[in-house]
């Protein structure tokens, strides 16, 4: 097997497969899940992030960085399964320059 083939061995094509498996093994659903994000302190990005959780009765707390250029968000929301967790991460990943912790 070549090095390139070896590097790709075991990849299913779904970048979330390992994460999905970890969620299934470590969390009993439905469950409260805590998301953490960091974004630039730009109103349109903040609004976009908050709107993604608006219909979920989420608890959102935010903190500003010392220079005020960034905001960190902790979002606690009830999720039904690992697919819902992954769906939120996929939505949030559309925000430019978001850091997902």
C-alpha cells in the first residue's frame, strides 16, 4: 500500500464520523449540550450566531476579549441526538472566521 493510500485508509468520506461516534459513546440523548464559539465582535456575525439557536430555547452567554475585538459564546441547548449536535456545528461553521471549541 502506498503512503497516500495508507493516509486515506479508514476515512469514510464523512468528516464528522469520528465525532458522531464519540458523541454516541459519551452522551445519553436527549441531553443538554454546551457549545463554545469565538467570533470577531462584528454585529452581523453575532446576530447570525444567535439566530441559529433562536428557536431552540438556548441559554447563550457571551464575553468580550480584553481588547474587545472578539467575543466568546457559550450556548447551552437541549439536543435530541448526535445528528442535531452536528447540524448545529455545520450551521455555525458557515460564519466567517468562527472558532469552534
